[in-house]
C-alpha cells in the first residue's frame, strides 16, 4: 500500500473509529480503556529496549538502545498527550521508541497523575520530579531535552518554566508536538479547522481542559502556556499538522516565545492531523517528522 493511500485510510479510521469515542458522552474510565486498546497497533522498533525505572517518585519507563552508564548518553524526558485525562507510557510506547532511535538517546516517559482525580498542579509536579530523577541517574543537563505531545506539550512547557524558578539545571532543548497552549480554545483554527480535523473534537478538549484546570481560569498562565511569561525557555522545535483544530495553539505560542527571545523552529505539515508522529512505525511522513526531531536534538546537543 502506498504511503498516500495509507494516510487516507488512517484518516478515515481516525474519523470514524477514534474521534467519536473521545470525550462526552463517554466517561473518562471508558476513554482510558479505549485509548489503551486503540494504540496497541502502534509498536516500537524492535531495536529499542523498554525498562521500568525504579526509585523515582513517579513511575517512569525508559526507551533506549543498549544499557550501561546513563551519563554517557543524551536523554529526553517525554510527556505523553491525552487531554490531561487519558494516556500513559504504554499508549505512547511507539513514539518513545522511535524518538529514542532518531535521537540516539534514552527517552523517559513518566506516568504522571491524570485529571479529574488529580487536577493541576499534580501533572506538572510529577514531570518536575521525573526531570530531577533523570539528572539523578547521571545524565548531563547539556545533553538533556524535555518535550511532549498535545496536552503533554503544555505540561512540558510549564515544567520547563518551573525549572527556571528553581535551582535545577535547565535542559538544553525542548520539543513540542501539536502542543496545547491555550485552554480557553480562543484560536481561530478551533472553528476553522473543525471539519478538516479527523481526530479532535472541541467538546472533548473543553471538557478535559476544565477537569484539569480545577478552579483556575482557562487563561491562567499556570495552566495555559500561551499566557505565561515564556522568557528563558530552552531552544525549541514545534511540529504541528495543518489539519488540526489546535494549529493556532502552536503558531501563536511560537510567535510569543520568539518575541520573548526564545529560539524557536516551527514546522507545519500540510494535510496531516494532530499527533500524526504517533504513527512513525506506519507512515513515512510521520517517520520523517520524528527524524527531524532527532536531527534537531543532535544539533542542540552537539553530537
């Protein structure tokens, strides 16, 4: 099957068999089981090892090639997406594996606490703890990156900002895939791309965002990175599909970060959907995008 045909098939699959089951009227418990089952078709590369990390405050899974001394390898702390309410290291195992392969790094996925049981700041606190755990394993901050996809992108940004306020060495780079940056859903693409988007529904985003935000206003910079002071963030790569309602979350965030002196590269992918990099093991464009992430990180790490 050609890659073009495969993308068309996947788009139809997402629209008919995935998009309708995320969000109301289905309870979060169902959404979690559904996402776990739906992502089992996504398999990490065989060359990549999978290892649970013990002793950290939050459960963490490492994806990498080979063992040995962690201090000799670069590392990526990757925060999985899922609208703050679903997702895990298991649902994002394939992405973690392909990132590890592309960057030649250990990729760590924490199972941070999810809303609604654990609203803000639980997830951000867990990712901050996971970052410290990575440094405690001996990884050099100059060869560490933080990143995330979708809601995980928001958490990664907020954790990076938190690192700026604490006496903790900052990562050398940040990678964001279709990051959530505006929980108020004020971007024009939320309406303008609604028909084109085969994956996301504004109703799901609105419901899950509110569950994570708790009593905070959706424009509060502590939960919506678009409204935070972005000065001091590490050099960043942002990837976003053109056919997603969160397109403006990436574009406006890139503009505001750049205005604050942050080095930002923004890649926009025509005719591709939210988080398409998850299909790196199946679709050539997804694999190429993950390859771009690996190349960006290697440049930032000087390797």
